[in-house]
C-alpha cells in the first residue's frame, strides 16, 4: 500500500531513505533551493478582458514534494461542470492522484512579490523519483507579511482590465483557499546534481475566467473589489486553485 509521509526533519528523512532503499534504490539526503516567480497575462481572457497586472502577492509555504505522479482524467464525453456557471471553463484536474511517499519539504512561510520573484527557502529532501508537489497558500501573520501587502489574505492581485467595448476596471482582488493546492505536476529523477526548483505562477490563469463587469463597490479612487459570491470572486478562487497554474521546473546548475 502506498503511504503518505510528512517529513519533519532528519529522522523522517532517514525513514524515507529506508523506505526508498527497500524498493530497490538507496536514497541520499540532499537539499536544493526553491524559488517562485510569475508570468504575466497575455491576450484577452475567456471573458474578453485584457488584464494589466500592477502587483501580485501571495503568502506561500510550506511546499511538499511527493513521488506520486499526476494523471489527468480523460473522458470521451465531457461532463458538465456547474462551476462553469460561476467561474468559466472547468480546469484540468487530477484523476486518481495519490501523493505517495514524501520526498522533500520547505517548511518556511513567507509573503512573496510574484512579479519580482523570490526564494522560498531550501528543501530538505532525498534523491529519487519525484512526481508532484503540494503548495500551501495561507493568510499571513504579522511576521510573515510585515509590510501588510496582503491585507490579511493568502493572495492579492491589483491591476486594470479592459474589454473591446471600451470598459475599464481598476481592481484590487483578494482570495483565500480552503486547502493546499495538491497534485501540481513536477516529474524529475533527482540525484545529487546542483540545481534548484522554480515555481512559475501563471497570472493569466489566475485571472483567466473573470468577468470584470461583476466587480462592484468602487472606492473613492475608483478601484473595484470582488464581492463574496460574485462571478469575479469565484473565478479568481478557481484560478488560484487550478493545479496547471503552477509550472514547476528543475533549473540545472548552482544558484546565481
């Protein structure tokens, strides 16, 4: 039976090494840096809005790596997804995803300016076959968001959206998730080679389902927010939850 472990230091890593050696390969302890960055939206979204992002922040961590690979569901006849009524097109989702054994973790939590990019910390890990990761986005504390960039929320993005009819919406949107984003694809046979993991957040997918016309209640400066239960708010949460929003790659070589 596949077991899911949570690594909690050197003793847990040693246990993971033993479990892996029992499968015919001996794992070695190692560390590697993990960093996060973002890609900006390009072109109009599903609702015809072209978005210029002015700032994007998220409180990230912990990040946990697992051996289980992500197998996307496939159906000959697409099944109706009621979320399409409030958030746009349904996103790709894991089929029978099992995380399996834990391979590594970054336990630190920090607020990241996604447009600038930043390191998250070093993963305490073992060598072996990696298949996926789990990313936690959570409301910050005073210590993890000293400047108040997130306003107490897990995600905050600000910018301007325009459509072909001449509509313009300046927005300041926030989101919180009920659970970590699990089943993010990361397939790598990892040995002791130098390198780092890069997590690129696709802001176009974060904002890709939003009808900005459903934003309401502008402030004195004309900046709109997304009311709870609105199409805009539901679509933002769906975008942040979408596992394909996060593109994870292994970058060879020593960190610059």
